[in-house]
């Protein structure tokens, strides 16, 4: 061992010593390396912080009931075609939501009411209970739950979707 050390150049010896010191530092708790780190984590749980820094929940829109199931019922019954999706029709945030939007575009649907479940956790969880369907997107035609993207694709391919949309009075573009 001593014999090998003597044969190493000073640069190699310094590099090995530096890597050993760095490895030991990784094994130490963060508070010993960075004393301020323990203060940061202690502040995070401080109960007497100013109201500006406390987490805020988005209140339900004014004029709507506080009960999420009642809000969802009003939303579903408030338009002939309602889609609960991740994102918005102009920018869906998942492939399944995108598929539903593309199917509706292919049917020539001019407009529909959509709700972004990523913007409201109460709606995101509440809609799953409302329909007893565990996934999103969810499509409602004239207040009746139809299904998610797979069901919509099957309905589109069979022609059933077009019929239901026309019966519900959903505005369809002239080209269809």
C-alpha cells in the first residue's frame, strides 16, 4: 500500500483524497453540512406564519351550492353536452381527454361545456363518485353519463354518438 502511494503522482493522490472527502460529506446529515437547512424545514411547519403565506383553497364559485355533488348535478344538467376532462379543449392535458375532444371535433360539435378537473380537486374526486366511474374524462349528453374516451370511440365508430348528439340538440356544424 505504501509502495503504491509512492508511485502515484501528487495530482492523483489529491484527486483521490478529494473524492474520499466528498463521499464522506454525502454520508453526513444535511444539518451538519448546511446549518441553515434545518431552519428552513423548521419554518415550513411554523403555525404562526402570516396569512399571506398559508395555503389557500379555491372557494366554490358564488351562487353555487357548497356541496360538490349538487354543483356537479347542476353542471351536468346545465348544458346538452358536458365533458369533465384534464385540461381544456384547446389544450388537453392527457391523451384520453385529447381523444374525446378529437372525436367531438370529428362529429362537428361546435361548442360544449367542459370542466378542467385539474383546476378543482373537489370536482376531480366528486365526479368519480357522482358517476361511479373511476376515470377521467367523463362525457354527459343531456344529463346522462355516457362514459370515457373508449366508450366515446365505440359510439363514434358505430354512429350512435352522432344520433345522440342530434337528439340532445348539441350544435353541429353544417358540414356533418
